[in-house]
C-alpha cells in the first residue's frame, strides 16, 4: 500500500548513500533513496519526570520535509503527543495496531497501523514491521495498546530500527530474512537500572550476533534521564554504547559498530564492487564516517 506525499523525491538524499542521524534516545532520522523517515520522535527538554541532557535541533531535522514518522510503541519515551504535534499534519504516522484511535484524536495526522509481517511502501522505500518482545513496563493510560514493533526500512540500503525489546531468539529469523546493512539497537533504558524488557549492552551485542548486520548503531542511551539532581553525568548515560561496542567485537566480529553521540549523523556508502569482493571472501569492511550535526 503506497502512502506518503507525492513530492518525496528530495534530490539531496536521492543518491545511493544512506544517511542516519541519532537524534537521541530512540529518535533517529533515516534518509535514503529520496525518502526521509523519523522514528519515535521525542523533542522536549522536560517531560513527565524525565530531563533531556542536550538540546535537540528540530530545525536540523527539518520536520517539514519528512515523508513519515514511525512509532515503535506507546511508552511515553517513544510516543509523545507534543513532539508529534511539532510535525506537519501531512506527514503520516506509522504505528502498531491499536494506536491509531489514540493518535488520531490527539494529533490529527493520518495513521497507518501495522502488525508484524506487514509491509507498506513510501516512495522507493518498503517499510516492514518486525517483532519486538517488550510486553512488560508501565503504560499510561493503562488502556493504551501494548503492541510493540521494530521496523526494517528497505530502499538503497536495508536498515533495521529496533524498538524496545528483550533479547529473543527470533531475531535470528529477521537476520535471515533481510540482508541488513545497518542495525539500530537499543542498548540501555532510561535510569541507572534496567527495568522491564530491555537489553543490557551485552544482550544487545548478542542480538547483533543473531542479526548478522554489516553495521550497528547503538540507540536508546545518553539522552534522557530521571529528573534527579546530579544524574546528568552518571555513567549509565555514557558507558552503554562503549560496553556494547566491546561486547560486539567479541560476539559479532563481522559487524562494524559506529557509536554516534546524540545529534550526530553517519553516511552509509553504497556497497562498491570492492566491498562485494571482500564479502564474497567473508570479510566485511566499511570506513567509519561520523558527521556532527
Ligand atoms: Zn518501552
Ligand atoms: Zn524505551
């Protein structure tokens, strides 16, 4: 089913490279094949009992040229009505089944509901809904739908965005079904302790070994924290991606880990013939390239 606006072909992003920006927490911007998709937008500095460590630059994201917003689930660190209201109404929201009636009432965007196994198309990009295991945790209001999705964005590259999840064996099937260029994996929670179904950095590295991705970008870290004085610089805000990189070197040595700070972008180059030759020999190589926002 095609969705999105007809003028999606932004020439700036319509080449064979993919650009990925870690805006912060689970908010990422994926740009490839002329399509721009934003995940789980959280733009506010203060919300509920949480605080943001660094300002987010909504102008840099240029929400006016987005083709879609994708929501993994209805936890408040992923679905924030005031942040969604900052995005023009013409931009459709893709969300798990059951979320549409709540979103429609609050923000007025068109909502496309998806469940695991479904695919939609936006311009040159297919968006596939894939599973997450995250059935615990506090939802407010309590009657919010509890379905949780991950998504594969498939265009010039294949990019996996994983919503909150525990480590689960079926990730291996996702890795078998898709030839993943980039896996964006959550490596922490929100506070100093992990609660509910989240992955430790070591578990995220284990997940990476099941997925067999070429490149990994750790997300869901370093951005927001409980509003407790002195917690802004606690180790739980800085250490998880580096622990993840260290564990991944051991458990998924074929995958290059790129640690982006909130606000940084990276370019994933089109695979060259040379890369293909290396891959046929079982060697994966891609130069690191991190671009500050
Ligand atoms: Zn969650
Ligand atoms: Zn979360």
